[in-house]
C-alpha cells in the first residue's frame, strides 16, 4: 500500500511494498512509480492515470511488472484510487499493491504446458487426419473391391448365418441380402452336397483348416450353381471370410468333354473295327472259298465208285485247317473288340502277336496292293504284356501306314523286330509322304488328326501311347529314319 504523487513519486510506502520491490523505504521514496515499472507495462498504466485525472474513472486495477532492485521483475496487481480535496482537486493516488508473482509464474508455466499440449494435440490431430484419410481410402478400395468383384464374397458368423453377401454373390444366387442373411446358408445347399458340406464346415470350425470345397446351391430361380470356396476364419471376431467362384459352366463343360471323350474313344474302336471288317471279310473269304471248293471236290468224289479213304481224309484235313483259320480270326476279332484294360500281364510270343495282328489287316493290305515286308521273329522273344492291347498298338500303327501309302504309286510297309538294350518291340515304317515337322509335337496328342472327319479320330496314337506307357515301354516317331517310322518298345522281362 502506498501514496503516490500526481506526477508519480512515491510519497508513502509500507514495508510490504518494500519487500515486493527489494528497495528499502528511503531508496524507494527517492524514486517514482514510472522508474520501477517495467517499460512494457508503463504505457497502459499511464493511460489509466490520465483517464483518472480527467475524471473519467474513479479507480482502476491492472496487473503489471515492477523492476526490482536486483533487476529481476515481479508481477503485482495494482488497484489505484485518487484522493481529492474538498473542492474536488486531485491530491494524490492511493495504490494497493498485491504480489501476484507466484500466480503469474504458475500461469505462465501453465500457458507453456498448455502450448505444448496444444502442439502435441495438433500433431496428433494431423496424424489422425492422415490415418483417417488413409483408412477411408482403404475402406473405399475394399468396398469397391467387395462391390465390383466378380468373385463371390461372403462373410459368415460361426453360427453358419450369413452376415454379408456382395452383389456378385447375390446376383449369382438370385436372392436379396435380406433373404440370404435371414436364414442358415445351408438351407440353400443342394441336398446331395449337404452332408459333405456340414462335415467340412464342422472340421473347419474345430481345426481352422479348410482344404477347399465345391458344392451346389439352389438358386431362387430354380437353377443349380456349383461354387468353389476359399475360406479364412477369424474366431475372435466371430467372422468367417469366404470367396467363392462360380464353376458351374467349367464343371458342366468338363463333364461334357469327358462324355464326349468316352463316346469318341468308343467310336475310335468301332472305327478300327470297321476298317478291319473289310480286311476280315477278305481274310475269311479265302479259306471259305477253299472250303467251298473242297465241298464240291467231296461231292465229285461221292460220284465215284471207289474212293480211297486217304483222299477223303486229305480233303477233310484241308477243310479243317481252313475252318480253324476262320475260327482263329473270329476269336481274334472277339478278343480285340473287348476291353482289355484289366487283363493280366502274360508272356506272349512277339511273333505270334504280330501274325495275329496282321491277320486283321492282311485284307486291307492286299486290297490296296501294298508291298509288305515282315521280319521273322525268333520264338525266344516274348512280350510281358496284355496281348490284346499290344495288338491294338500294332494295328493302330499299321492302319496309319496303310492310310499313308494306300493312294500312292509306291506302297511299301516294313515291319522290323527291334531288340534294344533291355527292350524289345517293333518298328513300322512306310513309303508314305511323311509327317510335317510342325505336326510332330502333336502326334500323340488326343484328337490330333490330319485325316478327314469320319476317317481320322486322332486317338490312335494317343491310345497307343497310353497302352505302351502302362506297360512301362516307350513309343515314338523315329525322326532319324529315312522313311516314316514309328517304334514301340516294351521292357524285356525274363521269366
Ligand atoms: N505313318 C504315318 N504317316 C503319315 N502321318 C501319320 C502316320 N501315322 C500318324 N500320322 C499322323 O498322325 C495323326 C494322328 O494319328 P492317329 O493318332 O493314329 O489318329 P488318326 O489316324 O485317327 O488321324 C494322323 O492324322 C497323321 O497326320
Ligand atoms: Mg490312326
């Protein structure tokens, strides 16, 4: 508390004030308030003083700093009023000074902390903004992925209820999301696939393992679709994320192709048999003509008075031989036309197998006047094989060679017996025009044919390869040969 002159000099100061500013009374009384007021705070104080002297205000309060004797500054709260004489002339000011330095310091500290906090918050907010933008972008991406994907995406709970189905899945099944989410998904599974689906789902819930699954669904419009599933589970979220593909068309096509293949394979056999038929007719015709001739010979003999028994026996023997030949051919044909896939492997004379096979196509070879050269095969060589199948291989190769030469001037087919390391087999070469270089890689591919529809099936070589492979043998087009030459070899097995 103090009295201050109208010009600012200290007139009366108490000890409290002296303590605040660090001067003793004598020192302070020599100074004015202007001298110890912080320069930055002086003008606002002076403005109040002037207002008060003009009579505009009766009193004022303000927080300001004094400069202490030790040059440090101290915050105080100043409340001033003016003492006037009886005629209203100003005499002096009474100032009440309160030390608010501690509060100010705390305030400033608080402001500092506040500022720091604000900075931190600002930084954090900026980071959050980026994070939110990033999340929004990711979410948008996810959403458009979910909405636009042609894959069928669904989210299930572990209770088997569908939580969400993307537009592709809804479109595929023909149900609205509400129709799908309001019942257990298994209700629209094809009854025949239900047990298996439940088994796989239970296994997945138990172990988290999912080995893949395909099952059929009943669409709203009555169609049936086959879906192939990929599944990921997040048990802690009670969510199973699934992606499915509609494989209905693929599976149907596969089925059709398999059926078609079976048909064609059957056809190809019929085709081979058909070609054999003309040869066989020829083959049977020969012995039949002989038998027929011999029946006339017998009839003639019967007209004679004396017939030596030996003559009859000779004719009968010859007839018997011819009949045996016919029986052999017919048996061979019967054997050939049946499925030999499950026949047991047996030792079978290579020479015998060759001759039997040739008997099926001798007729064709003769009728086209093809020159046929065949190696003599020693009795010691035996295939360990399913004879009917190997005969089919040989016949396929022979038929190809016949096709290749039949309309040429020079018609030759050569069959050689091949012994190579631990393998034995046949090579069939012909004087045909050969095979174009870019056809070579396709020769053993099913359905590769250069022949007219109805004549070629493109299955002969692929079936032959299948058979030879199953015998652990090999079959190949011999590019080293000067003529068109195919070779097949089977392992030589000792008894
Ligand atoms: N000896 C051959 N000479 C020329 N081309 C051949 C010969 N053998 C096979 N080919 C070719 O290989 C193709 C496939 O033969 P193959 O699988 O037996 O089927 P297909 O005889 O029904 O056409 C034939 O169409 C033909 O182009
Ligand atoms: Mg063929």
